[in-house]
């Protein structure tokens, strides 16, 4: 079963040859799992590096059925390959929203659990796993077990954030959150430097959603120049009359597409500087208060299909780390200085303050402190920069996010999940990290 | 409220056809989905109901067991407005050459079974003087080739059956559509390397089939290019054709 394919995740690096089987029925999947010696489940491939890649892949994309939805309690059960976008289409008109969502809605539920994704509300509502009630996991012998906090809890906690290495998540049950409208009341505030943005984060702890875009090419007194965006689900009373007639439905919007790969020189220090300059100065006031639909607030990049192509055919990587809150000021400054000095500009850099972590979810990435996510175009000097950043993250006792990682070398002691004995499910990332350790 | 019966709903095109119908009719339709293993239909049923509001029932129907199929489908034939048959069995040509069992299975599912299942509906549609029947055959039925002539000949018989049925039921106000898929990107062909431009996606096929049936088309190719490919294949003189390796 399965077809040989060249595949890569969203960063388009690395590209690997793999046998991919798309199976839609659990009985077929059981046979497949029993036959294969090594394999990994993969969802929509929206992680960036070499997570979710293996020589043999079970694609969950045909396990794409919603199994139940209770519009009173907001509890939904669905198969692992259902996309967050499909869930939103069903639940938003009924007055519910995802409890936690990353910056793209084109990921699967299985992926959300395996990477234990976080969003702009980490400080207030935790990781995706905090809202998962249970899931069914297929083990290496094809047996399916139900995992929850009170049923096979060892498997439950190893699997959330476990990057698919414990088995195959077949289906999951989770709690959605009620909303009055499909809109977000948001404030966008400019900060001139790191000190200002950090005090804004700390002053915004009562907001459900906070995130900031940061210009990581700034040096000296402008280091950390950024724009903070904070938001709340808008109530009906807060909507302007043009939206309040149908508060839970959005007008279909035009989506853009990047039809081909940009030449790799298109993004360089100069063009990124120009972009960052325009982005910062586009907003003229210090503070802007607006009502935004949820797509624009949560998923601005989803409106541009194939945006990863602007990095050219060599692809890109995203580097995301978190460092403890106590050392964040010092650590971020040193890391931003290193990046600015390298001239390897990232025009999608995101800064956020995470809240406390759930210690039971030991494989999850977030803990209390600042997290920074940066995009880098793949080039010859990138591994050196990543190694430098790794050193710094380690120095400040930070952690990197495996769902983004493609190059990291220093963190194997921190990031190899502590799993029960089970070696059938392996990823290229896991192999890379284990060999480098 | 219209009732649609989809025979072979676990086939990729059958599943997409169910979505096509349910998304267009929403709460105003009832679907009966059948498959050999009805437990495989449970997730499809829940997803269709939750995402479209349609009401969905499932039933075990095996083209190898027409007796029980007739018993359970009879009442549905009474109230159905549409029946669409997607089930099929590609089989293994080489195995069929060497074993009567495989050959007869291919013929039973793709011809005998398909015909007998549709006949259940044809009888009651003829009495009611209304209804739509969709039969999914194959371009393989237009000319026998060494690589799949058991499958092809069964589909050829099915094509002839559908055209005769259309001719007869035309006078009873019942419409019959013959669908001729070429290559399709489905489970049936998952291990084959198919040429992209000649290969239809299941959702695209389902949309085309539903639209064609509503427009009362008689016979449609899933991708228009196949009309020209088959025109060439069917006009090659037999003396040359027998030397080719197609």
C-alpha cells in the first residue's frame, strides 16, 4: 500500500522521498500499521521542518469526518485528519470557536494534538491539549486505545506534544468555546522598543488574545520595535450595525495566491527592511481600535495561498523558541542583536508572552516566558546562525518548538520526548536529533 | 423531501456524490448509503449530517448477495427518487485468467450484481413513472484490452444494459444516465501512476455526474478528453489493435 512521493512540509525544506498511504478506514489502517516496520502519521504538512516526515507515511487526510457535535455543550468528536477550517465552518454559525488555534486553520486535529499547538491565548487558555477530552490512539500492533486524563493517562500525556511518536491518533473529542459573534474587538498598539513591548504584554495579561509582530532587523535603541495586537471575541453589542444583523456569519472574501516560486534573491535584507518599515508605519496612530472578522485576526496569511513560495525553491525554516520570563529581557536582547548582526532578516517575526504551562503535558513546547518565532530563508550560512541561536537559547534555559525545527543541534536533551517503549513510529526529525545528541 | 440511494458509497466517487447531493439539497433530502461493510459508513453518515443537515441512513449491500440486497432495498426503491450506482470491482486480470473464481467475481460485481441492483429500482420507478437512475460504467467497457478484459467486458455489458434501460424507461418518464469514467484518482487506482491531465479527481467527477443527471444527459465522460481518446481507441482496426500492448 502507498505511493512513492517527494514530499516536504510548509518550509519546503527538507524534501524527502517517502512512501505515502492515504487510507480512509481504520480497519485498513490497522493492516497497514501491522505490516510496516517504521512509519509516521502526517496531517496537512503545515509544520515547517522535518517533523511529520518519515520514509513511510500514513496520511490522515482521508480520516476527515466529523463524528459528533453537540451544539449545546460545544463538545465535538472528529477523526484525526479533519482540518480546523472544516470545524470552523460547522461550529462558528452555531456560536462556537476553537478553544486554541495556531496562526493557520489548515492544520489537522491530529497535528494539533501531536504538536500540542498554542495560540494567541496561551497565557489565558493554555495549549490545545488543555481542551482535549480524549482521543483514540492506534499502537504499533494495530490495537486502538482510548486515552484521557483518567484512562491510559501515561499515553495521553506522552502523546500530546509527542510529535506522533507514540502512535497514530485516529480520532479525538474536544471542548469548543462559546462565542456571540464571528468578530474580534482588537487593539493594535505600536511599541518603539523591547522594553515598551514587554511592558505592553505584561499590562495586557487580562486580554484573551495577545501577540506582536516584531521587526528583528532593528538595532540600537530601536531594538524590539513592534506592534502589539490584542483582542477579545466581540459581543453582539460591540458590533457595528452592518455586522450585527448576522453576527455569526462572514462574507466570503477574496483569497490571493502565490502562483509560482519567487526567485530566491527576491527576499533579501533590503526588501525585508523595506517591508518592515512599511508594516510599522502603515499604522499612523499610536493605537488603533477596530472590529475585525476572525479570519483576518487569526489567519491573515491563510488568505494568501502558497505564501511559502515567496522564499524561493530552496525553501525556508522557522525558528521558534521560548525563554523563561525572568531572563527574557536580557535573552531577547542578545538574541535580537545576534539576528540583526547576521543580516538574515525575517519579515514574519512574532513575539508573545506565554502563560504558565501544565507540567503534566511534559512534551508540550510552551512554558512561562517570551517566545519568538522567526522565518529564515534557507542559505549556506543559516546552519551557523541557528547554531548560534541554539547556544543562546540553551544559555537562557529555553526550549525550541519541534513543529518548526529543521536544523537545531543543541537541544536533544530538552526536546526528545520521553516516550514509552515504542520504536515503530519514528520521524526524520527524531532520527536527526538522536544522531546529533 | 427527495430520497437518494447511493450504492457503493465507500467508493471515492460515491462518497463525493453523497456530499454533492447533500450540499445542494441540505435538510431537504434523505440519503441511503450502502456498502459491503456498513461500519465504514458510520463516519461518513455523521459528517454528512453535521456538515449539511441532510438525514442519512446506511445499509449493508453486497453485489455478491443479491437475495438479501433485494429484501432490504425493496422498501427503499418504493420511496426513492434517485438511485446512483458506484460500486465496482477492478479485480486482478492475471488472476482472473488463471482462476474462474476471480473472473466470476469481476463479472458478478460489475455486471450481474450491478444490473440486478438497479433492476430493483427500475421496477418501482417504472410503476411510479418517475425517477433518475445513474450507472457508473467505465471507458474500459468500450473496447476489450488484454490488460483488463474481464472488467472491461462486464462494464461493456453494463453499458448495453443501461442504454436498453434508458430506451425502455424513457416512455415511463424515468431518466437513465450512463457515466464513463477514464482514469480517476481513487482507492481503486491508488497504486497506479496515472497521467495528471487525464485523471479526474473524485469531487470533480461527482459534481459532473450530478449536474449531468439533472440536465438529463444520456451518456457522459467524466473528463471530456476521454471522448477523443476513446474515439481513437475504438476506431483502430482490429488487425492492428491485436498487436498493440494497451
